[in-house]
C-alpha cells in the first residue's frame, strides 16, 4: 500500500458499476440531473412496473431505514479515506460505523463480481 493510500482508496461505486456494465457516462449525466427523491421514486416505479405496481411483497415503509443506511454506508466508505472520516460524514461514532459495516456487510458490495483490492490489501 502506498504512503497516502488507504483500504478505501480503491473503493468506488461508480467504477464498480461501470466495470459490471450497469452504468455508463451517459447514464451518470442523466442521473446527475435528478434529485435523490426523484431517483428513488423512479427506481421504485421501474421495479414495480412489471408486477402491476406491486414490489413482490416488500414492506417498503419498514425496509426504508435498512435500504437508506446501506446506501449511506456504501457512499461513506467510497467517499472517505478512513473510518474516522466516514463516521464524521455520517455523524456517528467510529464504533457505530464499524458495527454497521459488519451488520450491513458493506465491504461485500465492493468485493462481489471479482472486485478485488490491488496489491493484496485485505479488508478488516
């Protein structure tokens, strides 16, 4: 690991989704024009469309807290260099961050589909 490199240095949601061919630059540009609320509502509408407005019995209201926390953890880990910075960004203690990372299996998201850190740097 280089001097200024941390275990989070190689984490990028955008890079991961591009590598998996789920997004491209054109989609990034289009998404940047949407608010977070619009994006969530759009994703829900798209997901519900094939089933006539039903989301496979998912209790959305109860699931929202989990979904949002999972997304916030992924963002904080990809945007910050250290757990201390990520915890500060989220407004929580470092111990709470680490507990949440384990609970939500945040690092698994970055490791799926052969997503590996370079130079044999391993996570916690």
